[in-house]
C-alpha cells in the first residue's frame, strides 16, 4: 500500500479554502444560499474576479506568492482554484449549507490534511494528486513519472 504523502500543493489547497472560502451564513441551501455558493465557485474559477479579490486580501496575496515561488504556471494556479471551488461546493452541499459544520471541517483539515484529502471524492483526490505531482516535479527538478 502506497504511503500517503503530504505535499505543499495539497496543503495549499486546504489553506486556500480556509482563507478565501469561509462562508458567512449558509443555514440550509435556500435559493439565496445556492446563489451565494454559485457566486463563490464562479469567483474562484474566473481569473478576473479572483484577481480582484486577491488584490484586496493580503493573506490571499501571500498564498499566490507561495504558488509563484513553487514555480506554478498560470494553468496550475487556475487548476488549484478550480479544485478549491469544487471542494468548497462539495463541502457546502454535504453539510446542507451549515456554515459551522463547514468551518469545523476546514479547521480539522488544517490539523489532519490526510484525513481531509481521503474524505474527498475520488475524482477530486485524483486531480489533487496529479497537480501536486506536477508541482513537486517543478520544485525538485525531477520528471513527474
């Protein structure tokens, strides 16, 4: 059995969720909550909207700078945000919009990224693993395969 390896890219995805995606008040997924969820995921997937928010948030700027220091391409950065959006949507829907439950999950993700990673859908795990393998190859100068 392959040992789970925590890499900086995997941890960054959790960090982005905590920083950018903290929900304000979800209650149940009412029409307005569903709209807020849609707006948040759209923001993460839209480079222009995302950059506008990042410019106003020093913590987000720090994380983007870390991504740049890791050598991530614009495509890889966009993939990181797209994965984050998908994860966020999954969390919100799985917790029926309960902001406290989502916040608790995200805080626990910081304490135990392995458990958080394993709780994600298999396709999301595959996307994270693929992206982190690419980024790790950039950082180490070794081919990913």
